[in-house]
C-alpha cells in the first residue's frame, strides 16, 4: 500500500482521526490500511479503536475480549496494559474495550485528551477510528483532542451538501482537516481489493477550504473486511 500525505509539516500531526459522514464508507478499512502502511514504512504506529458504538478493529487483529480504550479512560488499566502487539512490526493496537453507556461523554473527557497526548509521546503516529460524524457527536469530541483529521468519502453515495456539512463540522472542532479519501473507486480485474485514487496538493491551512477543494489522499490497500472476519473466526 502506498500512502501520500498532502500535509507537509507532519511533525505537527502525530495524532490523526479518520472518520466518515455516514456508516459503510470504509473509514475502518482505510484507517487500518493506513496504520499498517506506515508501520511497514518503519514508523512506530498506534491504532486506536474509538468507535465505542460498533467497534471493528479487534476483528482484524484477533483482539476480541482484550482490554482497551474504555479500560484506559476509566482508570482500570494502564497504557501498557491496553497496548497490544500485532503481527505487523511497529504496529500496536488499542481495541475499544467494553462499550460504555454514554460514549460521547467518555470521548470528550480530560482522560481522553491525556490518553491521546500520552500515546503520541510513545509513537510516531496515532491513528484513531471513530463512528460516522452524522451518526453521533463522538467524532467531534475526538477531533478536539487530536492534531488532524482525515475524512473518508464513499464515491458511490457521497452527496456534495452532505460532505460539505460534515467537513464544516469537523473544521469547527479541528481546523486541520488533512484531506478527503475518495473510497470505493474500483479498478476492473482487481475488484476484490479496495482501491482509492485522487490527487495530491500542498495544504497548510484547510480552514477556509470547501470539501471538494481539500486534497484527496491516495491509498491503495489489500486489507478487506472479509479478511477481518476470517481472522476473527480463526481467533
């Protein structure tokens, strides 16, 4: 998988939220691919499942039932206890942990801000998955605690007004929206794989950009949800 960031000052963006406007747009697949790619590129990476409503990252890495983010935020586990090694060198994962009754309150807490800060000190990059923006207030709560945000857009069902509204909401919580990942643009003969194509441009201040003016990231991945389900069955 090749990853090209449009944001040049990467030292300032160590913690990055990856989200989408609606369910099913591929945010979890994208953030997992991104974390794996960066780890394989020699970076120390932590992947956090902050989707405390429908978590899925534990499926990909066989971490079902392990302590995770909610254990850390409630003080029932330490950072070291929730950081789980994976088969990918340089990549550690924090699954969701037990699901709380009110995820938004937990994710906008001081404990969450401190957790992100601590993890950023332990890795080159911290990538965080969350619920869709239009389904809950959780992503906006997380966005206020991270350095930057990436928005995943389904090319088949994206509507301009919907994505623009989502981008504006994210920019109110965090002005550094790195760009948009145009997802589910599938090449013939390779339909099994997820393919993402776009363009790259330098952008240091995205606050006044419309969503269609934001840089589209180029991600080419081979990790699919089917693979995640198979790993879960084997686990």
